[in-house]
């Protein structure tokens, strides 16, 4: 089988092998058709572009950009673009596959893709960032498109970056085609065709799922404590939305440092500080600074990893001191870490369900663009909750049916959906 063959030939265990390990477990459980299994274990297209950009100094630097399109059986490829030094083929391949499962679970008509540029955006000026983004978009050319592959924000990218991608893409279209292509990218600024509620959507979705989980577990959110890793768009929105509900944020970590206060950190004030300075370091609040190991062992009701992959591992999982983990990041738990959490009876709401609010509201933005509509926030929030509740119920039902953990159950929901579609359509020719 391709899944195992791929794993066996790779030199050492990498992120994509983690994806395949989980994929194999669920595929075995539902006895997934071997022909469909071999398709889904591979990405459809893998694009890597080296493109030159003139820096402010006049020097030219060549950047490495990626777009990997994992699968489009359910609809156009969909997924974010990240700007980070750790972006590489293996990481993007894993993230693209996760998008395929995520959109299938969410019940939205998209496939899965992911991309990015391998660089640290914090080392470049705004005008350099604009030129890097535009030149990357130009290099991608027809490999993206409003009905073909639709990028969105991810780690270190935001609405402004999406506006530059939109403008560059439209500028390369014949004039009479431009107005019908605004859905080439989602997560845009509202005036440029973005949707109400998209900026907070991933965080909003995590909070909705926390409340659904709480309802099923007789858990009181309003007296709970939690800690967050990563204070970018997702982490900070989760904290801002949980604050009025009474949940107490007891620790936060980002790349600059980790801070803790058992009586609670001010999520709004911390957001303002991070927006102004780019990091939590130097926040003028009441807290003590702690090291990473102390942060990971913070005592609280739940933990929200909202940064990068591979944070809950064989090393850190034994020290986690919580009842449940809500995975706002993609891939924060590796298979060893996941096994330890299971043995310790710590629940995990897996990334491909837990952080799907972002892509769900991307879908709403895409629909609004196609129909030239603008929906009110209440409508967007209501439709998001309806989609998430449905996905949550399906994953819970699969966990009961197969007596398995929720991650495996989420894969089961995705793979069954994809299998049905492949069976209906068959394989060309
Ligand atoms: N980057 C987000 C994710 O990982 C959103 C993707 C999208 O909206 O297309 O789900």
C-alpha cells in the first residue's frame, strides 16, 4: 500500500509520516478501499518556485515558495499560505492533506491545499513584504484561481497579504474578467471583498467547539481556567472571545517568552500589546515569566495550542496538567504525544475539527463574492455554528461507533465522505 511504502522509504520520521500514520489507522478501521487509499496517501500536485525579489537595499534575494494541492475530489483546492522559515515540502504536504480532511469533515465543497514561503517576514520591511507577496503570486500564475485553488491566511499572513495577492492576480487577468475573480483568495479585508467574521473565524470556531464539548461533559466554561500557546490571530481571538464568558487565561507563550498569572491575564490588553510590538515580551501587565517546560505543565482545565506543529510530544505530553486539549493549531500533537494523552485520559479535540472555523467562513466569503452579496455578522456566526455543530455531532457519532479517540473518528468521517464520492465518480479513464 502506498501509505506504508512511502513511510518505509523515507529516511526518518517526518511530519507527513505522522499524517500517514493517523490516516492508516482510520483507513484500517473503516477498511477503506485500497484503490482510494493509494490516491489519498499522495498529493495531486506539488509546486515549488524560486523567485527573485529586489530588497530595499537594491540587493536581489531568491525566495522559495510552495503550493501543494493534495486532493480536489470534493471541490477546488483550498488552504492557507504561511510565511515562516520552517516552511518546506514535508510540512506543506502534511498541512495540505489536513485541509482535505478538514473540508470533508466540515461538509464544504473544497479539496485541500497549502502553501507558503520559506522566510522570516519579521526581518523584512512592509514594502519588501508586499513585493515578496506579489512576486510569489505572479510565480504561482494559473496554479491558483477562484474555481481552482483558493489561498487564505495562515501563520504570519493576514488580510493585507490577501489584498496584495488579490490585486496581483486580478492585474494579470484580462480587464473584462477581473470583477468575477475576487474569490481567488479568502480572508481579504472587508472593503476588498472580505467577509464579516472571517478575521475571528478560527478563534470563534474553537470557542464554539469548547462550548459544545462543555455541554457534553457537564463542564462549566464560566469558572474554567486555560492557557494558550501562540498569540497571533487564532490564539488572541480565542482569548478575547473567552474573556467575556468568564474563563480565566492563566498563561500565554509565544516565540518571545512565556508568562503566567494564576489570577488571569488581560486578553484585550495583551492583544493590543502584541498588535503594537509583534510579541508578548514587554507586556505591561501583572505576571511572572516562566520557562517553556513550566509553561507546558501549567495547571488548568484546558490547553489551547495555537502556534506551530509538534508541541505535544513524548517529552511534553507527560507533564500536561489539564483535562482537555483544544487543537487550534494544525498538527500540534505528534503521534507519540497523542498516545500519551490517551493513556492519561486527557481528551483532545483534533485540529481538523477544532480549527475548521477559519475555512468554513472562507467558504462563506467565497459564496458572497460569487453572488456579489454582503452578509451580516449574525448570519455568518449563525451559519458557522450550524456547520460546526453538525461536524461535531458526526465526529462524536463516529467515535462511539468505532469506540476510538476523536482524532481517529475525525479521519473516519473525512475518509468515508471521500470514499463515497470516489465510488460515485469512479477513476478516469
Ligand atoms: N489557514 C487556515 C487553516 O489552516 C484557513 C484556510 C482557509 O481558510 O482556506 O484552516
